[in-house]
C-alpha cells in the first residue's frame, strides 16, 4: 500500500526560522591576558562560526522546500493550470523578494546580534513593536515545530501503521500500532530527538541539516531524472480520491496516466480547471490554491535568524538569502513545466503523492518527505529557543523570562531550549493541529511585514546613520512588501489575520506600559523629528491671523518644588499652544569647567512626565535673572512656534511649600491607574532639585525664585522688558498651595453648594478715572478666562464678569453694552455691576489733597502752563488707558485697600481663580518699587490670582 498523506497536513511548510545567540561576552569572566592558558581553553570551547552555505543557504532552502516540493506541485498545476501556476509563483516571489530586499538592507546596516528578525525589528522600531513581534515569532515557531512533528508522525503511521479500523494490513511494513496515544508516543520520541540535537548546539544542528539537505537534493534529483527515465504508466488513484455516497454521488476515475512528454498532455494542463479537493471536500478557487502554494514560498528568514552564528552576518545574509530564493524559484517553475508536460490532469487533481508513484524507486520520495519534515521540526525548535533567549536577555518582560538567560559554556541557551521543547510537548497533546496551520503562516507573514515596516521607517526617517551597503531597495519596495504580506494574510484567513493583528497590538500596549526604557533608540523619534521639521518650515509667521491665535506660554520657574500648582494651572490655559518651562541659573561659563545645565535636563523632563503636562524645557545660564529671561524670550521656540506670553510668579513674602514630596500632591489626572503609585515610588531618585529655603529667607523673586538674587527693581524691569518685546505678561499670586483637584471639587456644604467660579475684573483698578473695559488688555483677560472655561476639567466652572460703575452713569446701559459684546464674542459669562463710588471718592480725595500740595509748592505757575498741563494729561489719558497713573503718589494705600476689600466682599462665594487687569509699569524706573507695592496691596489675600496685561489683539467677531 502506498502512502497517502492528506494535503492539509502539508500546509504546514511555513518558514523555518533559526537563530542562536553569540556566546556570553568575555566580560562575564575574570580578565585574562592574551595567550594565557585560560584564554586559549576558552577560545577552544567557542564554536566556529558558520559560512554562507551552511549558515544561510541550507536553512533557507530547506525552509522554503520542506514538503511542498514533493506534495504540492501537482496540486497547484492540476487545479490552476500551468499559466496560472507560473503567475502564482511570480506574484508570490514578488512579495517575498520585496521582504528579502528589506532584510538585506537592515542586515547590512551594522553589526547583527542573535535574534534574527526579532533583533532587526526591535532595534529599528523599538522594544514595544519588537517585543510583541518577538513573542508572536516564538509561539509561531513552537506551534510550527509541533505541526511538523505531528505531520511526520502521521506520515510514518500512514506507511508503517496498522489500520485503526481493524482491517487487515495490506503491506508487510505495516507493523506499528496506531491510535491517539501511540501517535502521541511517536511524536514525543521525535520531539526528544529534536531536543537532543538542539541541546548539543547549533553546529550539530548545522551538520544534521547538511545531511538532510543532501538527502533532499538527492531525492529532488531522482524526481527530475524520473520524468525522463520512467516510461509511461498507469497509476492507481487512492481510494480517498474516489468518494461515493452510497453510489449516488459522482463517480471519479480509479486510475490516471503518466504519459511522459506529450504535446497533448501539455495543452490539457495549460488552463485552469478548479475542482473539489479530495482531502478536504472543499471547492478550490484561485485564492485557496494561491494560499496553499504561498506557504511553500515562506522561510526566507531562516538564514537571517542564524545571525548569531554567522562569521559575517552583513556579508552572508544578503548573498545567501538571495541565492536560495533564486534557486527555489527556478526549481518550482521547472517542476511545474515538467509536471504539466507529462502528467494527466486527473492524476494531478486526484493524487497529491503522484511523484512517488512515478519515481525510479518509490521510497525515495517518502524518505524526502520524512527528512524535510524532521529538518523543519528541528529548525523551528532551535529557532523558538533562540528567540526566547533574545527576549529574555533584553529584559522586556522583567523577571518572568530571567531563567531563559542561562547558557552553557559554548553559549548554547539550554534553558530556552528546554522551555521551548516543553511547550511543543504540550501542543502535541492536542493530537491534530490542522486548524493552527493557517495562523502559524499568518504569524510569519506578520513578521515579514514588520521587517518591511522597519526598513520603511528607517528610510523615511532619513537618519544619517542608516546607510546599508545593500542599496537595491527603495521605500517603494518596502511598501509593496507590506501590502503584499497584508493581502496574503487576509487571503489565507481573514479571521486569523485580524486576530493576530489584535494580539500583536495587545502585546505592544503591555510592553509599552510594563517594560523599562531601552537604550536601543526609537525610530518613532526619528520619524517625528523628520515630520516636525517639515511642518515647522511650513508654519509661516507672516500668515498668522487673530482668528487662530492661541496662548504660547513661557513660565519662569526657579525651583519646581514650590511651583507645582502654578505649572499645572498654566498647562490648562495653553489651549494646545506652546508651553515652555524656563529656568535661569546664575553663573558665568568662563569660570566654570563645563555647562552645569546639561545634567539638569533629565530632572526637568522627569518633572514634566511626573506632572503629566505637555511642556518643553528651556534652561539658560546668565549673570542675572533679567538677562536670562531676556535670552529665553529671544530664543525660545522655533519658527512660528514662539512664546507670546510670559508668566511670572508674584514678588512677595509668601513662604514656599515643597509639593514634590507631599503624598497628597494633586497632579493632572493620569489615564494609567498605576501612574500615581509608580510616581510615588520613582519620585525620590527622579527629582534632584535644590531644597527650598528656610522660613527666615525672603522669596525674592516670586514663585520662580530662591534666595536674594532679584530685587523689586529688577523684577519690575523684567515685566517692562517683556512688554517692550510685545509679549503678554501674567503675574501669578497665591498659587503656592493651588490644588486643581481640590479647587474643582468643593464640598457640597460650601456656600456655593459645590459650584466653581472664575472671576474676571476687566477694568484697570489702578486708573479709577478710566472705566474702559473694551481695550486690548481687557479683551485679553476675557480670552484667557474663556480658554480656561473650555478645558474639560473647568467646563463646569461659571465665568463671572464684574463691571465697576459709578452713580450718575447708566448702569443698565453699561451692562447691556457689555452683554452684547460677550454675545458677539461667543463668551458665556454672568455680568455683575459693582458700585464703587466710595472707593473712587477716596481716590479723588487723595488727588485733591495732592493738587493743593502741588499748588502750594508751585504758586507761581501761570494759567497758560496749567492749561498746557491739563491738555497733556487729557492726551495721555486717551492714549494710555491701560497705563500706570502719571503720578504713583495719587493712589493712596487706603484706596487700594478699599478696592481689595471690595473684590473680597463682592465675589461670594470665593472663586477658584481671579483674573485682574495689570497696568503697564511706569516709565520712570524710580517708581518701580511703588508700582510693585500697589500691586501687592491690590491683590492682598485674594487667593489664586492672575494679573494679566495683553499687548496684542486676540479676539475677533469676524467669521
């Protein structure tokens, strides 16, 4: 009885992948001098590296041939005809060649280590993508090994096994018991044989594969000879190829002809004739036949996965892989032509083992099937162990895979081999794995697509260090390879393809959140840089328009320990704009051995990650704080992304509080539930900022300062400098203890019953003689308050707009006018008129006393001079509504205290934050101290407050 192995069992010839790591580095052993006896003995234990032929060509050829060359050629030609068969091979090899070009490009771009495809992908695309693909590659090899073991067992049982149905044996060779447990026993024995070979090492495997290669090539030679040497004969078809259902089904021929080379036979096999597959009972189509045939074209990664054992991987992989691909392509097409010229169509469609029946000696093909299947099983087992070892060595999964790092003296990862063999043995218990064959192939195709993606990303990133010596590729070939692999995945099985992609994405997310940061480099960073540079060049500042204005903030921070609340609050009002944390360190580079700022960037970037804010960091070294801020205002940003708003902490005596060591610190909400715990664990080693000053020290330059390095004169000068540069300015006071979570979640027992308010006072309170609220600065306040209210966390807050009015003026008219303005600006706010006659009276009373004092000091002033002075003041009043009063002494402390009390008493319940009008500093620098003193009195005990001055239009009513 001849051997009849179902076709589906041989859809398992997916790529056979092998890789083995390099031996452990010498650094693990004590230092040895050259020529020492210990070093000589160590060198003697190291196995020799493999050449192109043994390390690349042979594994790739065996992986691509496997059992396809013996059992699928007739199936493909019989179903699709010679024309479509050759077209199928052309399309399949076109897809494969695109991936081969990517493999060659990556392998010649630097030194390769163990891990093959996993090493290429992980080092190019980063640990997340590489780790997820590596795990899939590992399981694919484990299942592939089990599949080939079971296929070999079933082939052996079909030839030498006693029939399970109890019928008498038809051959004297059928002596082996059959059944589930017997098949499991045979499979365990084959797996143990593969285990022994792999435990010895890669070199015994290379020798074994070389012997198998010789056997396969000899059998292949006999097949070619048989087409010419064997005379025409009639072949009896297998009984399974002639199913009849109680005599009512179609009757198929029981015999078919091997005609030898005849023109009529060739003409009968040129065109397609799709019929039912006798092993599965399903109707064949172009897609199903192509999917079966394509499995025989995979296996191109077997050579590259030997990278850890090759003498020169960058030289061997391209040449060996391309040689194997060309050789298999020629053999497949020659076999298609020979089969089409000499075999009847019925023989090709009804007997997939016909090559054995027409061979010079029938057992030759059986030996070839056994040899190629055993080679595939060994190759998958050793490949799985090497991938597992590479994953364990990279610590992507922590301590889970740490035992797999252990190796023998020769560098063989024996623990990984045992783990892989154990998993193969578990899979063998399932007995039949036909349904897993497709997903194993899809896994390998997904790996090939990932290699193409890695090469495409390296090419698109235009990194200077990506200069492979193999130059016969472009980004077009990478895209074609990705598309081809994706199409084949869904053509083979759309459900399995979707499931494998989902599984890969799940692994990617797990590794992203659980694995430590690697030092391999991330291709995503290179791609982002490339795209950002391109779009920054396209961002033209000359095309800026007020309709698309957004705040781009430079927040000056000296010690982040006391500025956490302000940093998180400013992150809310940036509205997807640029946000830069600026820091000035005093010093002179001429007197320093190196730049002291370089070592601080990691701490600042860790702070950004810790607070979960979207900000850049810009540090500078200067001889004064004022000069440092000038530097940052001049140079921060790039192209059209430059700060337009400067935020400073207020200059006062409030003692700072360290928020980076407070466990109750409330930061911006993190989507990762493990985030807060991880942050608290990592906090101490991350932040190396200087400790805060003691209670006896004065906070000399606001919430961004430490120590007596900045006086009030220089502080106000910084404000004036920013306005000269046409930068908006905001002074933040009482944000030391600001906690956003607490502010936005007030207790329901509070006076406002849990309501949150944001107050806006759009009038220059330091100019009571001018109640304008429609100037540039007032509108800027409204814009920032509206932006804050647009943030998701602040949407439930209510904007309250306070309109200061005097008796004798139309209160209702002013309120209606302001309401109409808010309607045109699409700003939703509640308007509250606030009478402030008493406060204004205090101002005019002080001004009257000042006028009498001036008259007594200058009694000889003429009427004409008085008239000119009045006209000048009126002109200044019209031009500088938002300016500081012409004489600071006109504003008494009583008036400022009264206005401060008015703000406190009017705004009930207390708001989360207040926006107040910030006037320009006086032109006379000698009055800077008075200016700062008045701002301090105005905002005394108001809670979180922003004093804001806008210099550019930011609001428009146009569409």
